[in-house]
C-alpha cells in the first residue's frame, strides 16, 4: 500500500482478474492500457442472456455497455432508466465522485456484479415500470468517462 492509498490496478491486472472470475467468463482485448472485455450475464436462472462489454482505460473508470439484446427495443418506447446513454446502452452503476469505485478495485468483483444486479432491476422495471434499483443519476459530461 502506498502512502496515498492502494495502488491502481493496471488494465492487464484487470484482465487477469476478469479471466479468473466465474461470473465474467468471456473474451478480451488488451492494448496500450485499454481493456475491452465481453461476457454473457444472466441475472437469474429464468432471465434472458445479456451480452455485456466493459471498456476500461487505465487512467479512467470502466464503462459498461449492453451489446445484446437491444434494451431500447425491450423497453417498447419507454426511456431506459438509470443509464448514461440509451444507444449504445451504457449503464449507470455507481455515483461518480462518491468514492464507490476507484482504480484499485477489481472490476471483476465490483463492476461485474453491479452490472448483473442492474440487469435484475432492469427486468423488474420492464414488468412494473418502476425502477427499484435506487441510486442517483447525475448529469455527467460525455467526455468525463
């Protein structure tokens, strides 16, 4: 541990952690401090399968996109709740600036389970039209992440 806190994990370390996590089995590409990781997630045994993509730059925060299915189509005209972007659908998983996530944390142990939990609440929202996942959705400039 450094004097200012835990050391940030590199994109390569994040890749190794994702490869070793049974809930994020997938494929990835690592280039110059940038990691792209694709994996399938199923929030419950009765849920549909979702294809997620995590994009992580070593000096930034991970971004999570739902590749398949198209969530905007599943929403049938309703605006998706708790996302940064509708298309491509980029999930809002934590409050930036609130220190809920930092670069010393393993994506495989934070972002991956948070994304799967988000999908659980999304499926509940599809049925009830009420977002029960909580959280605050701040306005964040697109270039910040």
